[in-house]
């Protein structure tokens, strides 16, 4: 015999599911904006500039790209090829993904 509360639990689950999806989307957007900003800074850097500053930009870009990829994977999006192309993520950033710095 079905529970008289079954329809309410379904509605509650749907509300919870909607909230979780909204949080995932907000986090994905947040990390995407961080990647955009990091890539803009990296691409705007003058090649004749300070090597330490460039290293800091690459390190920051790597951290933001890694966090964005993790968030995408948590949302079920595991193919990053078009993201790499769209954001213009350079190989020097991709080569550092997953590497731990002290």
C-alpha cells in the first residue's frame, strides 16, 4: 500500500535536486569566470616581462583550470577538449595540472 506521504517526498526530493543543480551551476560559472580572468592575464602578459610574474600567472591559471575541471567532472562533463580550445588554455598550464607545488 503506497504511503500517503509519497507524493510529498517526491516533491521534496525535486526541490532538493533543483537546489543541488543550482549550486552546481553557480559553482561551475564561478570557476569558469576565474579561468577567463586567469587566461586573460596570462595572454596579456608581455613576453619580455618579469619571468617570476609570468610563473605566478601560470601557477594561478593552473590552479583555476584544475578547480574548473574538477567542478565540470563533478557535473558529469569529462571531455575538456572544447573548453581548452574556447578558453585558450596553453599547454604549459595543462602540463601542470595535477602537479603539487610546495
